[in-house]
C-alpha cells in the first residue's frame, strides 16, 4: 500500500531545502571583496615591517608606544558585541521582536564603546600618521577598520529603528541577517589586526 503524503508535509520538506536568497550571496561576495582589501593592507604592513627590521630600524620606532593592555580590553568589548548580534538574528528568526530590539541596541552600545576607546587612543597617542612608515600604516589599518565599525553601528541603528516600527518578521528580516554577517566580519578582521599590530 502506497504512503499518502499530505500537502502540509510536502510544503515543510520544500522549506527545509529552500535555497539562499540573491541578497545573501551578494553579501557574501561583498564581504569577500572587503576581506581581500584588508588582506592587501595587512600584507603591505608586514612587508614594510620586515623591510624596516631588515635594515636595522626599530619597529615600532623609538617613542611610539602602543596601548596594548587597553586595546586588549577593547578587543574583548568588540568580540562581546558578537553575542547580542547573534542573539538578535536568532530572535527574529523565531519571531521574537522584543529580543531583536534589545539585542540590537546592546550591540550598538558595545560597538560605540569600542569606537570611543579607539578615539581616545588616537588622541592620546605619542605618534601620528606622519611618524614614518609605521605611523602611516598603523593609522591606515586601524582607521579603515574603525570606519567599517562606524558603518556597522549606523547599519545597526537603522535596523534598530526599523525594529521599533515592527518592520521585521519571522520570514522577512534579511537586513538583520546582513548586518549580522557584516558585524561578525569586522570582529574577525579586528582580531587579526590586534594580533598583527599589537601582539606580534
């Protein structure tokens, strides 16, 4: 006797095998291009550092002090922001709009704290972008990353205000998924920059 498959079961099976949207693939390609951009900057920094040390020049130069302890704390703050971002995306995927809003604003707060500490580091640093090759490469790398974090915070704020208007639903929340992907990306990039600039 043949088994009878109900229309509801067929619909569920189709949903499980639903393919990714074009927007998702577009975001992946965008982040891939950003990854190549940062990879080139980091490769340039490492090349210039190896070249300088090969010529017997100190790196960083004398008088250029890095706030490694403070930036380690700042790194923890930025990485911590990934958790509420993840919870926000999971919440809306389950239809929990209140949890989405709360976790989005928490991510914004942590991202803003990160940027504030970075701004403090810039204003209290004993070197500038004009402090030789080291200064220019250091501020280029951290500055571009800071610009990306700023863009991420703005993107998060847009999603936050849209969540207040109840624009997102369980089935329609691509903007939240996109900002989650972007935010995790800038977190990963910062871990690499922290290791390259402050630890190695």
